[in-house]
C-alpha cells in the first residue's frame, strides 16, 4: 500500500500539487519545495496548523487541499 493513499486524521490536511511550478515566481517555487511538492499529482499529508495554512495560501492556485 502506498503512503499517498492514507487518509488524513482530524488534525491533518492532504495537499496535492495540480499545476506546474514553471513560470511562477521564486517565492512560490520555494514554498512548494518547503511543502515537499515537486511533481504534479504528488500528495503530502501535513499537520493542520497556521504555518502550513500560510504556505498553502501563497500557492493556493497551484494546489488542491482536502481536509
């Protein structure tokens, strides 16, 4: 079983990269790398806190978030 198929718990969110980082500004590319998202359709399960929410807000047009 792959790690990507795990369902997030109550205090975690699932973040999926749905658009390429090409033609984005450097701050957005660094934010995606900090989230661990480097390839399209890659999914990461992260803790739901203010820091992660702020990072998602910077790249909201590139990612899809599930709770």
